[in-house]
């Protein structure tokens, strides 16, 4: 949800977004790279023909027509990147939190002695810096 526009979108940004959507639409329709590139060049030519229009009413109408055309010509099964939302590998790899390493069995830790020695050193440094910055925590009476 972080990529949703919340304010006003400039004309330039709308044109850029439309161009990218149009290219992604072409990418979904044409599997062979050379065919896709041919149609992408034709698409770029269409955008370049209208780049010098200064009348904002005409430019706004062209963008609306372009967005409608992209919407109408969308592929029935658009291509998605594997790691993007909706892709086959989206959130597939779960990175465990750092504290999980502290719960390893001692025999597992013995396989990586230099890593765990450095880790203990860094943990001590972190605690020292934290106490220097925030002070010692007060004991909680129960």
C-alpha cells in the first residue's frame, strides 16, 4: 500500500505511468522479444508525436484516452514478476529474526566459532552503547 498515490499527480507523472503501463501490457501480449521491441518502438513513437502539445485540455484528453486504451487492451492473464505482489514467489522466503540464532544448540554454534565469537563481541558493544545512551534500566518491583 506504500506505492499508492495520495496527493495530486502531475501531468508528467501521469504520462510516465501511462507509458510504463502500456509497455507492461505489450510485454504480456508478446512473448518473443523482437516482436515486443517492435511494438514498444511504435508505442514510443505515439508518445513522442504528442510530447510537444502545450494545451493542457488536449493533453488531459489524450491521457484519458490512453488510459482507457490500456485498460481495454489489458491481457487476460498479465505477466507478473515472481517476487512482486501476486507473483508466484511473493513473500516465499521468510527471513528469520536475528534473535533466533541465540537459541541454536551449542553443537550447531560450535560449527561456526568465529561468527559466534564476533556476534558475542557485537552484542556486548551494543549493550555498552545502549547503557551509555539511555542508562541502566530501573528494576521493576513485583
